[in-house]
C-alpha cells in the first residue's frame, strides 16, 4: 500500500458548480461520493486524480423522490439510508435485500448507490436488483442531461458509459405493476464483508392473480464481466403459467446463460450449478410474494 497521493478537494454546493468544475478539470477530476472504492484505489496507486469533487453538500442528491410512475433515488444516498425507507422495503424489496448484504455496517454507512453503480464491479450488489426492476440512470454534464437504461450503462469490469464530464444524479425505478414479485439472493462464504460468489435477482409479473407470466427479468451477477440477463430463462418464462416445472426449466437454462471464471471464491462449474439453484429459489420466492404467502 502507498500513501495517498496529493490531490485538491472541491466541495460543490450545487449541481451546476460540480459539472462546471468537472468539465474544467477534463479527465483529471473525479467525483467522490462515499470514498469506499476511490480511496482504496488511490491508496493502491491505481488512480491519482488531481482533484476530487465531493457531492456531499449538494441538496437533493441524497433522498428518494416520487416520479409520475415510480421513484427517483438520489445518487448520493448512502446504502444504510436506503434500508430506512418503508417504501423501499415494501415495494422495491429486492433492492433493500441487496442493500442489507452489501459489505458491513461500516461500509453501508459510507457507500452510496451511485458509487456502487459507477464502480461497475462484476459482483456489485445493487446493479442486479436495479436491472431486475428495469432501472434507468440520469447523467448530467454542463448544460446537458441524458437517461440510459442501467442494462446499457454497465459495460464491463470497472467500465460504464459515463463520460469524464458526467455525474450520475439519480436512478429511476418504475413502480412494480400489480401481481409482481421479486427476490435477490447472494451466495457468500460468510455473512458480512464478503462479495458474492454468485448472486441472482429476479422480478416476475403475472397478468392476473392466477395468470401467466407477463414479464420476467432474471439477472445473474458475479458470473460474467458484468451483471447479465439470463436471456434464455427469461424467454422460457414469459407467456407461461408459473409452475414448479417451469421454474426448474428456467433455472437450468439460466446456468447455460453465464460464463463464470474460476477464482479463489469458487470454480466455474460450481458457480453454474449455484446459478441454477439460486434462480429456482428466487423465482419461487417471487411467486410466493405475489401470492402473499
Ligand atoms: C471492505 C469493503 C467491502 C465491500 N463489500 C462490498 C459488497 O459486499 N458489495 C458491493 O457491492 N460492494 C462492496 N464494496 C465496494 C464499495 O463499498 C461499493 O462499490 C460502494 O458502493 C462505492 O460507493 P462510494 O459512494 O463509496 O463510491 P466512491 O468510492 O466515492 O466512488 C467510486 C467510483 O464511482 C465514481 N462516482 C461515485 N459517485 C458518482 C456519481 N454520482 N457520478 C459519477 N461518478 C461517481 C467515483 O468517481 C469513483 O470512480 C466493498 C468495499 C470495501 C472497502
């Protein structure tokens, strides 16, 4: 470990100011949110930005606002705060489940939702449930704003579509339609301070209380360079009645949709087997949620 390199620290008081400073610094300025990733990387000597621009004092970036069809989550909302919202626990439960297993209390009290997304770790906990809920990200730069599906925003390990002049301001999540259920399951060697060996996030929507599956998103994490859709599992689910046999078939297909590596946390074959097990469990839990059981 190195000592931290020297850097300037800029506290922006509004979004316009933050965008202006970031644009002036060209690629030598970096946003700092909770600092749980960027500080570690700077200490390791992997990054040495000339200036860190803090978002902490910008109002409106650390809350949850209602939108016409759902919610906008401020990018600077810390993970432990996410757990305090009744609305998130009740309507967006897979997100609160993922937040509850991220790192440790210490990390959850500093890390932000925006930082977890922009860091783009293949095993990050918050992107999978957000992708399962079809989330979009809002990016701002000097005089410009654009919205991207989270699916498209994440590119690979540590890589996203964010430009060096852009700030992630919010994450938009639509309210789950009626007869929707979901779950997030993270497989770990221990219960805290552990990144996922495999994680699965699922959201399914039925066309009625006893109806067929109208929409299904099955997201696999830690088994590819970024969180991915289990495309063949999703295809086989849509249009069918949610049965045990169907869930088994979808889970088996999900294990063929991933391309895990073998590393210290688990072998590729083991990870594929766990994708099948966790997908089956998550689909069953999602259905139980819809049925209120
Ligand atoms: C001990 C330990 C355990 C951990 N365990 C887990 C775990 O179990 N699961 C997990 O998912 N992660 C884990 N992490 C990783 C980490 O805590 C998360 O990735 C965290 O959410 C990053 O958020 P942050 O606010 O700290 O980001 P920062 O470190 O402040 O920033 C990270 C990156 O995102 C950029 N950035 C941040 N916010 C914005 C924004 N609004 N707009 C543009 N760019 C932005 C920064 O410039 C930087 O490049 C762990 C980390 C540690 C140190």
